[in-house]
């Protein structure tokens, strides 16, 4: 088991408490400060990098910067597929074995190996899709 510091655990616990959300490093710093465990941004970034390498969190790069989200099944040895809504920005873990077939096809037929932990599929979540008015209808 890797060495774990107080800051490491505080950051991981903060992400776990908000597992359904993708957070910035600044969001984490603010949450930790409010909880009485202030941690500097440089330390937060170092710990986030370690947690990502351990498979405990996901890092999602966006136009606005990096977002971090707790991985709900890191020890199970399964690949994580992420869905990101283009409208609301919500990121959802998808546990769907059907995507393995697509990844296998891309590797076998197109000689391209996907890294599922770093792959983010974008589109519209159900809530945002329901709010969208079809083109041409007023």
C-alpha cells in the first residue's frame, strides 16, 4: 500500500463525498478550507496527480481547465468509461461492457488502442436532451 499523508486522505475523502461531481483543484481547496483542513493548491495538484496514477480519480481536461472526479470502482480492475454532458457539464461513470466490443474492434481492425480511463464521450444527458427544443419547432 502506498504511503498516504493527511493531505492525501483529506483530498481523497473530499472527492469521495462529492463522487457525483467533477471538481476543480480550487473547488477542493475551498471545500478543505471550509472543513478546517486547509491545503495549498500546489499540494492539491501533487496529490491529484498521485491519485490519478493510482486509479482512484479521473482527470478530465476541458476548455476551462482540469476537472477531477472520484472513481467509484478503482479496485475492481474494470475500465471506466466517462460521459460528459456538453450542456450542463455533468460527468457520469458508465459501467457498460458493450463498449469493450467497440474498443476491441478499433484495436483489431483500425490498429488503434483506446485508453478507457482517459476517454470521455460527450453529448447530452437525458435531462438536457429533454430541455432541448427540436429544430424548426417553436
